[in-house]
């Protein structure tokens, strides 16, 4: 594949991965906090947070590839094991700073 084709494929996978990440995060927040928290959702899904793991588009693309290859539960497991610990660590720091 040429570079434009690879870039297009990355964007397509990231588009799917973004949707999977949104679903995971919204479900996670409702399950753990029992309410809608749009600000927390934004912190978990924003490019600034995703850049803690790598290029945000590449992170979302990785989620998209996992979802397309192995299904929703596999993508959720990757998010839970890879991104959630980083997010919880950042949230703990944020909580300490606001106290």
C-alpha cells in the first residue's frame, strides 16, 4: 500500500476505534459512578489523554483493529488493561490536586 492508502486505512480504523472507546468509557462511567459524567468521558477519550499511550490516532486505530478482528469484548479488554490504569492514575492525581 502507498502512504496515502495507509493513512486512509489508519483513519478508518481510528474512526471505528473511537466509537468503541466511547462506548467503553460511557459504560464504565455509568457502571462505576452510577451517573452520566460528560467531563470525565471527555478526559478519558481526549487526544491529550490518549497521547500518554502513543499517537492518539494510532491508539484509536489499534482499538478499531482489535474490534474488527476479535470483537467488542477483546477491544474492551484491551482498553481495560491498557488505557484504564493510566486514566485511573491521572484521575487520582487530579483528585489530590483539587483537594
